[in-house]
């Protein structure tokens, strides 16, 4: 039986979504891979923006709060990806 894959999105209620597939190149698996890649690229952009805001001594509270909010959202996505990928590492590679 295939292991469940944690998908890089949640249900409308905010609950995790999982995929059970016999192979990693199913249509939904490829879509999840594409979404993960987009989320990682977005996270890089958010990090660059947050660093710019933090480096700007004139940045106001609103800018800092926005940057922190986006950084938190991106971190949540990246952690979901890390958990999903970590769960798919074969036991032979775990120490």
C-alpha cells in the first residue's frame, strides 16, 4: 500500500490534505510538485522583501507587520513541504 503524501495545500477548513498514489508521477503528484516549487520560489521572494524592510530604518510598523505576516505564511508552507518530503524518504536513508 502506498504511503500518504502530505499535499502542499490545505482544505477550505484549514485541515491537511493527503494523496494516496501508487507512483510519484501521477497527475496530482506532479501538480503537488509544481505547487511546492512555486511556494519555495515565493518564499525566496518573501525573504528578500522581509530583509529589505528590516534593513530600512524608515520602514513603518505597517510595513514590518506585513513583511512578518508574509514571512510567517511562507514559513508555514516551507515547513509543510519539509514534512511532506521528509515523510517520503525511504527508511533505509534514515539514521
